[in-house]
């Protein structure tokens, strides 16, 4: 019974809800910003299409079966959720190449080069003016030194948390659990299983399922899929709003103020879901690793 609930929970949270939010967000943004003239032009154009012409003519009959509209909306949202889930993976893979493999490395290179340059200049000044070393004992010098240390920490934190798209499979400190688990698995099943995380993860999932080991793995799995999709949706919303901002002629007179507000809101959402996706992705792998290690260790024969 609980397994079926978990499956439905994954479908609802990981697929249906992102699809609903994407459709609702796009429709809300369009209707909220678009001008009456553009709406009239769109209606005139749609009336020339046979399908939409019939919908306009029989709209009262269609609205009388409102539940059919709801079912149609939910089914399309569920299907769209699958598309969002797949594209969000490509989105993270692409941004990993852009940020993790290029921009972040370039920024660190420039930063390290700047640090070396500052050190050389400081050493030169100290060699020319030996009395300058006396200023090291001043509170101002210590304040500046501490301030720049905090700036450095802030920059590194944002590069690693905000602009890093690569995810960690599990806590680095638990690497020893992976090695020990592989030793026990190979010994118990008389095999030479590779020490590859994905292979270990799939084997662990099978053992956890068949042995009915209680853990939060499936919950974290549903959550990180949800947060990854929501991060992608927020990014798309920011992109759409930015395009709308550059084309004010199609929108109402107050659209620019509304768009700026929505841009800020969606950026905050992106930041939140981006951080939570990476955190729950690591939690999912960590939960699986700890669970399989605990099971193997507790059932190990003395």
C-alpha cells in the first residue's frame, strides 16, 4: 500500500505539480500583461481557424461540462511535467558546461592572479619602506584584512552555491561507507562489483526494496525532481519576462513595473529551488548509501 502511495507521490510532486505551475504561470503572465488590442487581434485570428471557431460558437455548452476542461487541463499538465523533467536535466547539463567548466574556473583564475599581484605589490612596498610594517599592528589594518577575508568567503560561497550546477552524489565524508559497502557486497555475493556510484545506487535501491528497509530515499527523490523542474520553470519565466520587457508595445501601460516585480520574484524562486535541488539530490544519494551500509553491517555474520 505504502509503495503505491510513494509512486503516486512521485508522479504528483515530480510531474503533475510542475506541469500545472508552468501552464498556470505562462497563462497568468500573458493575460496579466497583454494589452486589450493584442487580445482582440488574437481572437480575430483564432476565429479564422475552424477548430477555434467551433470552440467560440459552443463555448456555453463546453463550459457546462467544466469537469472535462479540468480533466483535459490536468492530463496536459501531467504530460508537460514529463517534458519539463527531461528538459530540466538538459538545462542543468548545459549550465554545468557554461558555469562549472568555464566561467567559474575563469573567475577563480582571475581572482588568484589578482591575489598574487596584490602580494607582489605589498612585498615591494614593504621592501622600499621598512617602517610600513609597523602599520600591521594597527586596528585599521586588521579590519581591512578581516573585511577582505569575508569578501573572499562571500565570493567563493556564491560561486559554489549559486553558480555551481554540478551536484554531489553524497556527502564526501561518507566515501568510506561506499568503499566498505562494496567490500561487503563483493564478499557476500562472491562478485567483483565496480566501485561506480550509479551502479552501487541501483543495486542498493533493489536491496532496499526487497528487504523493505525504511528510509527517506523515495521522498528525497521526488523532492529533488520537483525542485529541479521548478528551478527550470523559474528560469524560463525570467527569460519570458525579460523578452516581454524588451517588447513593451504588446503589453498594457503598466506592464514594465509589473514585469520588474515578477522578474525579482522569479529570480528569488530560481535561487531557492536551485539550491534546494542540489541539497536534496545529495540527501537522496546519502540516504541510500547510509541505508545500504547499515543493512549490510547489521546483517553481517560474525
